[in-house]
C-alpha cells in the first residue's frame, strides 16, 4: 500500500515538472530576439597640419549680428545716430560803438530834464504871476527855492533880486516873467565858470583825469560814460580801474571801455589802487593816448583812511606829470547831504569839477547852485539817465530853460 502511494506522488510531481517546462518554452517563443550590443564608433579629431603641409581650407559662415539672430529682418533695431560734438565758438569781440557827439547833447536831453525838474520853474512862475505879491507870496517863493535845494544864501539873494525887478517892472505878462526868471536863475547858476573838462595836457604826456566820490554815486558808470564823451570828440582814451574795493568795478569799467575801443588797465581785487593808477598813466604814455581816466575807490579793503589813499593815488600819478582834472561825482538825489561829502573830498584832492548824476529822478535842480557855492568849483557834467549817452556837458542856459519850461 505504501508503495502505491509513493508511486502516485512521484507521478504527480513528474506531471507538474513537465507542465512547467511546457509553459516556459511557450513564453520564450513569444519574446523578440535581443540584438547584441553594438560597439560605439569613435571619430578622431582632424589631425593638425604638420610643418610643410598645407592646411585644408575651411569655409566660415558669415557672422550675424544679434539683431539678425534674435529679431526678424523686418524688425531689426535701427542704429542710433551718432551725436556730433557741439562746436564751441570763441566769444566774438564786442562791436565798437560810435557815441553821439557831445555838442548840443544837453539840448537833446532837455525834455527828460524838464519832466522831473520843471516843478521849480513852473512853481516860481505861478507865484510871480499873482496879481498882488504880498509877504506870504514871497515866503512861498523862498520855500519853493529851499525845497529845490538851492540853499539858504542863494535863495535869499534870488528873492531880493526878484523883489526889486518885479517892483520896477510893474505890470507882469507871462512872457516878461519867464524872461525875468530865466535871467536871474542863469545869473545864480553862473556863466563865468570854465566848465570844459581839461583833456589836453600841456606836456608830452596824456592828460590825466581822476574821478573820485563815494561808492554808490555812479562813479564807475560816470567814468565809462566820460570815455564815450571823449571818444565822440575824437580823443583816444586809456582807463585805469583803481577801484579795487568792489569786485565788479574793474569788469564794469572794462566793458564800458570795450564798447568804444578804450583799453583798461586793471589789477587784482583788493590790490593797491595807487599802483594801478601809476600803471594806467604809464600805459597811456606808451600808447600815446590823449587822455587817461582813473576810476578811484569810494571805500577800501584796508583800515587805511580813504582820504589818505586818495592822496597817495594823486601823488603817485603826479610822478608821471601833472594831474589835469579831478572830478567829484555826487548823487544829485542826496541834495544837501551830498555837500558834506563834497567838502571832505575837496580838502584832500583839490577838486576841479563836479559831476551830478541821477539828475533825472527825484533830484532837485537847485543842488547845482548849492554845490558850486559850497566848493567854489563848477558843475561840468550832469547825468540824466541810465543810457550810455546820457552824460552831458553842463550848459547853464539850457539847464535853466529846462527848469522853466515853455
């Protein structure tokens, strides 16, 4: 019995082994055949040409710009235009101007003077035209003259003369009054002064004119305008910028000179005014100029007294030759206050003439009389505006005509 069971087990095992072999064989038949692994082909780099051998010609592709690679041809970025470097031109030399002739200049400026000054003349004419000239009227006439800065003594003289002549005249027509007032005012201003600016030297050196005055009166501008007056009269001019206190004074004077072709001698800011004045006269002699105009300081950088410095400038200039003219520039709008300045300058530099500036503004025409009386020197030039040709020789008759009006 045991033998039978053993035989059955062996038979079952054999059947299972045979079945597994059959299934494995079928699966192997269904799988595709596997290709044997191929050996990779290695390509060697081209050999470098040896010495004596010709290198093989290579064809290079044309290089393309980044615009051609990134953008389509139609959308290529245009090249930016190359900006040309700006051409810097040297500043052109200032054009030399031809100043107006000085003859009759005050007559041409009469209307400007009359607009601001004729209140004096018209006021006097109105008072003198009253039917009865009582004491109150004469007091009003005195007050009108004093307000116009004529001064106390000249006012009293003029009133006394008018009283006498009106009494003798009797009846007074407007024309007679105007003629009377003009005659008395001209006599008060004075016609016996020599009002010519001395621009001719008695020796073989240029005439030297020194311009003095406090800063703020228009001193440097007046010096420049005077250069125009002289050039208009056919004189050659050298300018000396001896006002070293104001930083812009030398530049300002040089600009005036360049306009009319006058050379300017200048020095460093804060330099020695006397040295610059000396060099200006020396340059004028070397150039054979007719006139040397020296603009002086109205204030100083140092503690040296202004008047002492002006005296030094005068002495240094006179080493070359005589000083022909010393012009004091006064601001006419300061009225009687300007007389104090005038007296101080006159004590140091022997003033020979006066220039009244800003006479077209709020100035009072009577200052002409007052300053002449105070210094005993004539008003030679008057400034009637900001224009380059608004400096005019002082002419008493034309001045009084402008005061009285038509």
